[in-house]
C-alpha cells in the first residue's frame, strides 16, 4: 500500500507518459478503422457469399455485446492496465493479419472474435491508464486531450484507408492495420508503468481521504442510481444516433451521382475534425460548469441534427449538418468516461462501469439500425430521420429530468 | 462445412454462368444427344468443349462473385455480390453493391443479367454494365428476403 506522499508524486505524470498516451489514443483509432463496415466490403472482394458475411457480422455483434462487461471487469482485475492494453492491441493486430492472409470462414470467425475480445479490453484500458496516470483532479482535461487525438486518428485513418482500399486493394487495408499495431505498442510503452497507479485506475481510492478502499460488490454497484440513469440515457442516445450516419450515407449514394463517395467521406471525416478541435474545451467546461450542462449540450444537438437531416435534401447542407455530429461526439467522448469516473470513485469498478455503458451502447445501436431500417423501408428516409430525432428528444428529456450533477463539490 | 458450402455455391454459379454464355437453352439437349456418338464421354465436358471451340476467346470460365463492374463511362462503379436465378435455374439478375465510403452508406440493387456484358478484349476481362450511374442510384434497394425488383437497362 502506498502512502499519501507517494500518491501526490504520482499525480504529476512525466511528459513522456503524457505524449505516449496521446499517440496511443491516436494509433488505436487508426487500428480500429478497417474493422467496421469495411470488413464486409473486403469479404465480398474475396468472393464471400452474402449469407456467410451476414453470419460473421451477427457472430461479431453478439460476441461484441456479450464481451463488453467481462472486458471491463478484466481491466479492473488486471494488475497492470498498461499490459492489458498491450495484449489487447496484439490481439487486434493478429486479427488483422488473419483477415488479410486467410479469408476463409473459420479464420475470419476466429479473427472477428479476437478483435471483439481485444476491443472490449482496449476501450476501458485506455480510460484506466488515463485515470491511473493523472488522477481524478486532472482527468477531465486529460480525457479531452485523449478525445482530440482519437478523433485525429479516426479522421486521418478514414481518409488514408479509404484511399488504400480504393487505389490498392481491400486486402491492403488489413495489412496496413496489422503494421499499425507496432507504433501503437511503441506509444503505450512510452507510458511509464510506475506512473499508472492501478488502484486509482479502477476508481479504487476513497473520494474524501484518497485511501485505497476494497471494491464494491457488483450487485451493489449496479444498483447505483446515477449509473442506471446514465446507462439509460446513453442507450437512448445511441438508439437515435447509430443509424443516422449510415442513413445519411445511403441517402448520399441515392441522391448524388458523381460525388457520392467523396460526400460520404466528408460526412465521416468532418465531425472528426470538430471533435479534434473542441474536445479539450468540453473537458475544461465539464470542470468549470459541471457535467450536466455539457451533457445536455451534446444530447440537445442530436434531435436538431435528426430534424435537419429529415428536412434537407441538399448534399452540401447535409455535410454541414454532420458537423453537429462533431459536437455530440466530442461531448460523449469526453463526458461518458468522466461521469463514470465520478460515479465509480471509491468503488473500484470504473472499468466495469465502462463495460456496462458499452453494452448499453451496443444494444442502443442495434435497436437504432432495426428501427431506422424499418422506417426507411416503409415510410421513406424523411420519416426515418424524424423517428431517430424523436428518440433523441426522449433521450434529452430523460437526461434533463433525471441526471444529477456528478462533479464532486469542492471540499 | 461453411467453407465447403461456399465453394459449392461458387461452382453452381460457375455452371449457371456457363449455361448462359453458351447456347443456353439448348445446352441440355446437345449434352443428351452427344452420348449416342461417343457413349463413354462425359456429356457436360463435351458440351463445354464444343462451346469453347465455337466461342473462341470467351471460352475461359471465370468466377463472377466479387467482380468489379464498370459502366461505359466510369470505372469501378460497384461489385457483383450475388446472382438471382429463376425456378428453371436460369440466371435472371445480378445483385450489385455500390456507393458509400469504407462500407458505410452502400446500396444493393438487382440489375437484369443481360445488362451485364463480359468483355474479354485486352488483358483484363471486364464486366460492363449497360446502364448510367443515374439508373443505378435510383434503382430500388435489393432486399434478400423480399421479391427482387430488377432494374432493366432500358428503364
């Protein structure tokens, strides 16, 4: 057990560790780009049938949902959060190699499961390393910085990998992904192990005196009202949000003949630029205004985006409307781990909590895809966007009515 | 097991295609007539051989699934991801995936099979879709579990 002097020393992480974490979040975002909807594009180039592709995607989403909570639990239990992150990156790297080299059913299935497992650990592990490194006092600002680098990584990777897939081959995207695992590992190795305080990384320090406390039982932790409210709100957010971009993409493909691909790319990359610009501000605002107003801003922008997308048919206006996605993206990216760090402080369940919210995100996204698909089929895209906007209004109202301020009051 | 079924499906697709580029409706009859002359030979192999001689350069059979297609004016507009056959086994339409970026916002549509031309001029055999980009983008989305609406080249 460490004494309080030692803890204070740990509060000031070295420049090397901070830079290491910057680049780590950047490269992790790079690493994840190819594994999204692009995988099914790749599998069609490998002469896969639609039935097999559908099966792989279903296996992936079910495993993804099931692995979120265990992934978070593993990170809480891990002695070294850094090593947990490294192993997750290695798993994802191996997955990319398997996908590129052996696109047969068994191997792709194994690769998919390896990727899902790795990702379920990697997400919480990044937040854990962050909290372990900087502590609760500085985490708002640091999460803003993480989100900035992640968004830069997302935006850049979408552009580079899109070009790679178009000009070289779909397979090349996965080779590039596998190679990117190397700088990712180098970046995390720059974060000094001794500066990542494992007990603090689980939210295991008592809020009042900073002494380590035993982990709260999972049953009791799950009954925390703040956690339940946040989880519900996040699920509603994703019910409204998840299908919006794919729907925008297919609207673009349908409405614009010549520039469709470039416009869809702009709809993906533009919000990332906004996130990279404003995330640190969101982190700072959350520390001065409190969490609630910033969360309300992020949730409030979503119904507006849905309604505007329902209203406009002009592709260039749509790209502009997509910039709003950058605002809610920045808010969610910074505030969700931040509020979870507030809620789980003194429970030792920070990463488990991220798994809970991760599952809610997955369930919300699945519902969103089903609902939007049904509405678009039956009543057209305008109705689908209005439907999503309605879900966003519900999310906003639930947040407004029930979510308490979680920022600890100054002692 | 899954792999085996996929290989099997590709083979079926290959055979269907063969039936179509060759003397499609008559293929079965020619095959049936052949054994009278040379009873030991495999009727299918013989009909393939005869078709190859007649069709010259286009005799090489190629897989269709995953092939890139282009229009008369644009390259790489999409990819063949499935074939639709009627009850008699005749291929009627190809399902094409196109558009979007990194797999987001792609559309799947069914186009009539005769609208695809397999050209073997030059080194790289290409598949040309005799439609404009506008015909493609306005076609109704193909849904696997619903009756397919097939876009024709002249509509």
